[in-house]
């Protein structure tokens, strides 16, 4: 079975928030973002002079804590690994918001129902990629199949960010630095 | 000269019904005659299917120049079995076809003879492939194998790619064939280019044809080399039937794959809340004989290699077979399948038990499975997590999540247990749902000072505290583990109490430190 997940290229991410705003344009509503940019101190420079950024939304966990928490059984995991909320079943109790260890679920003030990243399920069904991936100007975001052996070498966590591992989040980080490009000659 | 076995490979004779005397299929003839009186050389006798000719069959068969008889016509006449026995005793084939015109039959045989004389009989063999494909569509694999056995006059065995007898074989194998197949399965098969290879054992020589489609090996056909058989004709007949057999086996394989993937998808949907209704669950389950009207419970098994044995293969199928036999001894039915590197067991039970009894029954079963698996596989460490029982089978996804959490949180227990129920994992169950930053904050506030002191002064306060809790507050046992005198430990504990601002005689304080130590393990 597939398990789709986000691959974040840490060294590429500029923290420009294009992914956040494109997601908001596509699905969003006022005062709420499905996707958030996190900024952290760099591992090599703990003095705070250097930061890295990464973008995170729902991690479509392999073992999603929100799914059994929902009393209505409104949260399901599709065969491609995407965790979705059935809006028709959701009663808006907000239990899933508490249980999600990544704060990925928010209450939509307009519908009073839970709302989270569905990895642009409708776009994917049309053969398109997610809006955040297509909006990233530096290609710092990618959708990958976590279960594919060729993706086994990516990191499961990132320095400085506490990841709850019990849910086995389907997010991977790529930290390798690209070679510095010199545009001038001595 | 044509043999009767050759003409039966060509249309329309390929559709002929073999009435008897097929042991003499190697008989050859030079001419086709309508009447036996004027025979002067080996002939195939062509007779109209009428009552009078049938009554004269024994007389025709007794003529030494008659090599075989071909009856033609559409009349539905009964041929007495004694006449066929006569054909068998003379070893002269009697064939029956539905053609009406004897001249056209003669012409077709003359054409075959001509093709053979100029070395183009290969075209006839090639045309026979479409006959086998058509026969496969009409009568399936058993029908094709049966017809092939009739043509070759002996039992042809179909083997799968692992040298196991295919279920399509209708006739049982002889003891010699069984022994040969067993020896073949024990040695690697190397031949990939030739159409067949010769293998032999005490029971005789055999031709082993391999069924290969591109790079994929589909199986084998085993044919015994009998004395006097026309080996080249038999080989041609089999080689031209092979495409039809391969197409059937490929189709069968595709159906199996589709069935397997559909089953996997159904089980995935069941465990990840993708099914719409209980009725749908019951109906879909029926396809595989699973009765989801019964009470179900779930457990998840994780197998890890022991650190002493980092290498080696694990035969998951054998483990699952073992589990199945253990479960079937005590429960109605079970679904056992691998998912995400774990083995999931869904057990069907009678609804007569209370939830407490159901839990006890599952714990007993899980302990038995754990004991058996660890006993039979020394290199494997087996852990089992159990979820709670829910009244509706639609809630199995909750049970699955709980079983996985029980497995995962078992790592943070101070007492090692290989079988863990979600209800028994204690405070870790609550902590697993608290955000990591909150946990971190709590831990820092409770034990942060102690860690700083340990780092600065090279002290062992943290080690002492952990050992004290691991031994349930027993001074003597803790001192023994730390290789210090109990009074030294008492002194250290007093110091710890003053640093942490707690009293180890107060339950609330003890719990506060216990939770912080648990969080430490979780955050690690």
C-alpha cells in the first residue's frame, strides 16, 4: 500500500510562506491556515544567527491519533495514505483538534467543523499535484511515497522540533546542503 | 507416408472423436481408400457412418492392410463397445468426424501428404495452436489437458513454477512421477533457452517442457518417453499446445493477483475506517467467508530480530500458519495478515462472553502465541499489542490503533512485558496524547535542575533516582544495584528530596517524579 507524505528540502526552504498563502487561497478561510511555516535555529549555529525553515501541515500519520479520537468516526485514511475528514459526519466536537500532536486540525469558524489538509485530494484525483507543492518557488516541497524503498534515507525528524513519533508522521526531511554556487571568479 | 497421429494434428481431423485403438496411433498409411476389398498397401479406410458399415467394422479391422478407420458423416449412431474393444485389440485407431464429403476428406489428406513430402508440415503444427486456444476457451484447462492426454496416449502432468502438481491435472501421478517431481523441486532449474529437457529416474526417461512467457516462468509439463512412441510428433503437439496453457496460467495468475489486492484493500479499509456501513462490511466479508456478524477482537504482533542475530530471513508465511493453527483451536475463525511490517490478527468469537471475559480470552491466546513463536524461533523477539473490544465491527479501526499504541508504549514500561493490552499500559496512555512541548516543559520543571547538577558536578543523582523507582522504592535492592551501602543511598535520597523539593513518603510527590521519569523515556 502507498503512503503519501510531504518531503521538505530544509536547505531550499526560504520561509517565504508561498505554500501557506496558496493553500489558504485554495481551501482557506479568514484567520486560519492549514499549513504553517516553522522557523528554527540551525543545528550548527546555536547562537541564533542562522535559521532554517520548514513548512508543515497535516502529516497524514501512519497511525493517526485523530482517527480513533473522533466519536463520529468521521476521520478516515484512504488507501494512498491521505487522512481525510468526512465533513458530513463531523459534529464539530473538536476532540480531534486536541488529539493531533502537530496542531494540524483547526475548527473552521464558518462551518463549525474540523478542517485540515487533505493533500489537495480533489486536485490529486485530477492528476494534479498539491497547491503548496506547485506554489513553492524553490521546489522545497515534494509529495513522495514514504513506503517506496528509494525514499528510505530521508530523515524522520528535524533538529530543534519536537516530533511525536507514536503516530508515525508521514513527513520526511532532506537536509543535505547543495554545493555553494560561485557566481564570481577571483 | 503419414501417421494417424500426424493427421489428427491438422484440421478438420483435430476435432475427430477417437473411438478406440489409439494405441496404434503411430501406424502409417500411404493411401486413403473407400473400400477394403481392393486394398494392396497400408491404407486409411474411409467409411460413411451408416448402420451397415458399423456392423462390418470388425471385418474391416481384421484386414492387415487397414491401418486405421475414419468414419465420416453427421448421423448419430451408436457404436457397440465390443467393436471398440476389437479396435483396441488390433491397435488400429477408429476416428469419427462430422465431415460429409469423402472427396474433400481425401483431398485434405492428400494435401497433408504433399506438405509433408516437401517439408512444410510445420504449417500444420502452427495452425494447431489456434485449435488449442479455442479448446482452452471452450473447455478450460482440464478439457485441454484431457484432450492432450488423449492425443499423446498417456498422462501429461502440469506442474507449477515451484514443481508442485497443478490443480488442473485430472489423472493422478504415478509414484515414479511423484518421486521425480520431488527431486526436481529440490534442485535449481537452470534451463531457460531450450523448449524442454530430458530428466530421468528409476521409473524412466521424461521430457520436461518449461512454460515461459518472457522472463516469467509459469510452470512445466512432464511427459514420459514410452517405448515406440513417435517422440518428434509428441513434442510438436505439446509445443503447439503450450501457448494456450501459458495464456490460461497467466490469466489465472492475474485473477489471483486481483483477488489478493482486493482482499488487501478491504482489510486496509476495515482498519482505517474507510467502510461506509456495517451492512457493506458484512456483505464484503462474505466474499472471503468471514462472518462479520460475529464479535471480533484484534491484536497486532511485531517481530524483531534479536540483537544477537542481526541477519537471517523470517518466514512470515510459516509464522502465520502457526498462528492460524493456534487460534483455530480456541476460536471460530481468524483473519491473519501482514500490514506495515506487523502481523494483524482479527479473531471471531461467540457473542456469549462479557467484555472482561473477552479480554481474558484474548490475553490467554496472545500469551500462547507469543510463547509458541519465541519457542520455535530463537532469533526472533515477538511482541503483541491488544486493542479493546468494541460492540460494532465498524470500530475495529479503534482497536487497531490501540493495539499499535500498546505495542509502542510498551517500550516505556519499567517492567518488560511482551504481551500488552491497551487498558493495561497505564499513565503512558495519557502521556501519549499530550503535546511534546508540554511534556518537555513538565520534565524541565521537575527534573531539569537535577540534570544540570549531574552535568556540572559529575554526580549520579539521576541514575540513583531511576534505580530507586525501578525497584519500587526498595532501599536494599536499589543499593545492591548501585553497589553502594543502603545508608549511603538514604543519604543520597535525602539530598534528592532537598534538590527536588519533594518528600518520598508522600504519594503525590512520588507520582510527580514518576511521571517526569516516564516523560523522559518518551522524549528520548
